[in-house]
C-alpha cells in the first residue's frame, strides 16, 4: 500500500521546526507540488461535500462551519461561506495561506461560483 501523504507530512513537520521552513515548503509546493498550476484546490471537494450534505437534507445556511486543512488559498472556507454558512472557522497544522493565491482563488470563485441547491 502506498502512503504518499506520509512523506509530505514528515517534510512539512520538519519544515515547521526550521527558521525558514515556510519558505522551503512554499518553494517545493510551487516547483514540485500542487501549486504548480493556478487552480483553486479545495473547490471541487467542497462542492462534492455540499452536494452530499444536501442529499441528507443538511443546509449550511445560517450555520457555523468548521473546516480542517485551510491550505494555501482558503478556497474551501470561501466556498463554505458562499454556500450560506454564517461563520467559517478553519484550522491547519501550519499556516500556509498565501495572500496572492488567496486573491486568485477569490477572483476565480467570484467569476465562476456555481452552487445548485434545492434547500
């Protein structure tokens, strides 16, 4: 069985104890990792989760939402907010949020956000 996430976790844990760990992590994410392409990473997964919640009759409208794994661009948290959550609290084991990527994700979400809901 393959565990590629384990290597990423170990590397990020090492980076977190280094004085320049955040910069190393950002460099490797931009050159070898998921940040090589300008996409909003959490959006598809979050839309899938929202669809599944809707199938169970659960709506985020007026609710407080907790999101784990903030990531680099806050796209999941922003999607939850756009889906109607009054408050979104988000956590990650390290602060990865990059203001430039957050702006790009916000612009992409504003221009293409689609959420179909029957609730």
